[in-house]
C-alpha cells in the first residue's frame, strides 16, 4: 500500500509528480491512499511515499486529461485524487478514454471540474471589496466563502484586474494579500475580520438602483445564476427584493400613464417598450437568435394578431410574419377584407427558437417556460394598443394570452374573454398549419375556414 501526502488540497503539481512515480512503478489505483497534510482516514495505510523518478516506460498524456485534472483537483470531493489517478492508469491502456463522455469515471470527473469552473465564475462575479483606511493608506478587503479550493487558482485574475490596488481576499481556509508588487498568503479568516461597508458602497447602491432594469430580469434565472447565499456579501442585493416587488408595477404604471396622456404619448411609450425588448434576456433564446422581433402596427389598431414566434426569415429581417407563413397570413387577410396596415401584429415569443441542421435552422416549438418569460411583453403591448379584439394564431399564442393550455378545436369560432381587462379574443390556427397540410384539397378547405375566422374577428372589432 502506498501513502501519498500532499501539502495542500489544491496542490496539482505535487499530485502530478506523485502520479508519475506511481505509474512508473505500475502501482494499481486500489493500492494508493491519498491524503492532504498529515491526516488520513486509512489506519492501515503504509507511510512510504512513491519514488518520483520514472523506472518504467513513459507514455504521453492527452492535453484534455491535464486540463480536466487541473480543474477537478480543486473540487472538495475527497475521492478526487484517487479518481484522477484511476483515469490516468486507464489512459495507459485506453489512450482516448478521456474523450468518452459516456464513461462513468470520465463523466464524474467532468462534473467535478464543471462545479469548480462554476465556483470560479461565482467568485469573480460576486466578490465585493470594501475600503479600509489605516496609517499605511487605503486597502480593499473582501470576504468570500468558496465551495471548492479555488482561491489560489483565481489569484491571477484578481491580480491582473486590480493590479494598482492594495487588496486582501479572506476565506475560511486561506487568505491572499496583494501589495501592488507581490502576492502573499495568510491563514484563514472569519467574516468578522472583513469590514461591513464603506462610503463607496452607498454610491454603488444608488447607482445600481438607478440602472436596475426589471424588463430584463427573470427571477428564476437570476436566482440560478446568483444564489441567495452570495447575497450577504453583496451590498446591492439588499435592494433587489424591493426593486423586484415594485418594478413591474412601476413600469406598467408609466406605460399606462403615457397611453392616456394627451399628445400621442402612447406611441412614445411603445417606442420605449420596443427599445427595452431589443435587449431582453428573460430566457435563453436571445443567445442564439439574431435579434428580438417585436410587434408592429399602429397603437390605435382595433385588432391585434398574436402568432407563435418569429421564423428564420423573421429573425433575419427583424419583422413579424414576413416568411412563408406570413405570405399565407397576408393572403387570408386580403380575402377577409382586413388591411394589415391597420392591425397590430406580434408574437407570443420574441426570439427565434430553432435546431440547426447543416446550414438550415429548423423551427422548434417554444416550451412553457419560454412562453411565460415573454408574457410580460404581450401584456404591455395589449396595455398600449388596447385592441377591441385579439386573435390568437395557434396554441402557443392562446397559451400566452390566457395563461393556460387552450384547445383550438374546442375554442375556435367563438369569442373568449381575456383575463383581467384584456378585452375579447378569438382563437384560430396558425398560418404555418396550413402549409403543413398533406394535400391541396385539405389546404383549400382549411384556408377557407381560416378566412372565416378572420372575418368573425373583423366583425367583432367593428
């Protein structure tokens, strides 16, 4: 049995040297006990450490393994050293093993590394310095409680970012101190060793409150990215609950006031709303879409049409219903005697959701979370336009307007009362449904039904 003692829990270099010696001596993973410092849980482990000079044939380790090991070794999982050595030993027989994401060992180590990378990101995002002044001048001190052994690995980031500033980062296990020229380590600390606040903090809180944009906040996503456990060290988070509680009511009130004010301010409010939507990050769809595709039409329109989401051509053009489904829609409007220029046309979801297939982008149906994330925009559009009739084009639009699943075949052809003071709604199919029908006869029949639905909506609006 071999006992390997590492000087620190994040000592990758020592682990690598020890692993080289063990591999050279052909020591199987089950015969190695790893520990940090002078403690071990194995009372029967031998005290001899392995030789570091290679005595057996060397083999080339893939770069991917080294990258994986450098991250995974920072995890607090007590088995990480043994797991990495086990993978290293298997690589000797299976050189491409690290590329096999289906392998349980590789998958587990990738998970450890992923948690470490996430913790590193959290430290960079949520650590807050507070100024302390003494006889030697100003120093900035921060308190942070990492989940894993990431402090030393993160040191270079803070040195590069705050090179001209004297600072200290305190954690329960170890502390780092930068004096502008060199980095030193100290023992662990407690939160009481860090200052509570400084004058700069009040300025920052005032600024944060002034730039806080509720339209771009999705609470669930925010909590996922910024868990509440980090809030205690961040001065601005004390403001978040109140800002969230009042934000949408405040913004809705501003829009309502603009809509009823003299001088055509509803159009100004619509422009402001559209501008806000251009930067919407309420769900993940904005990451891959070309742009937000907002609604279009006069704010005085008596009919509002709500579709599902922009398609490929709409995403590129930035306008709703300009692709194949839009051409069917325009033709049906013409036969129903409705001038599109007098209507307001929008979508339940403002970003294009798709699956890439070669060079093509294939439409993917929005899920419940994505529909819910965009409901706020639809509500504001309705508040501004206040149409007499809203037409839901398809199931997604109906779900967005009513906040629940609606069956088109059951609800089609009759007026529905929208929740709150949303007015009257009619539900029909989406024009793309007509394009998917298998034969010409079916398309002709269903197109005629679609036109009749639009005529009913026109009559109701009149």
